[in-house]
């Protein structure tokens, strides 16, 4: 794989614009892997809320992130987010985490 060029596509836009839907469909169409970075940020936010780490505490968030075991697992029904062995796919999609 040395010298192999890989295409990375990033999609940005406002909340509710359909970025995740567009990204999933584009990845499916092109045969690419979809990495939901928004889910990763939401997982850190939820973990911080649950452990009482203030969002303005950079060193605390970093320490929290370093302890987290985070995995995005592809499946037929879409990607599952697993944090520390627990499925958080639905837990991160609540207004409190927005």
C-alpha cells in the first residue's frame, strides 16, 4: 500500500442539513467506508456529561477520551457506536447531547 493514494471526503454544513444521510449514501454508492465523526464527538460529550467533566475543561476531556474505548461498527442497519463495550447508538441522539 506504499504510495497508494486514498480519497477522503469531508462534508460540512449546518445542523439538520442532512450531512450524515448524504455521507452514508455517498459512501454506499462509492463503496467507501463511512466514518461518522459527529457520533464520536457526541460520544465524548455524553461521556463527559455522565462523568461530570465540564466541556470547557480541555485536559479533563483529553483524559476522558484517552480512557474511552470507542468503536464504530458497520452493519446492515447502519453504523453502531459502541463505547466501553456498551451500544450508545441511540443514547447519543438525544437533545441533551446536541
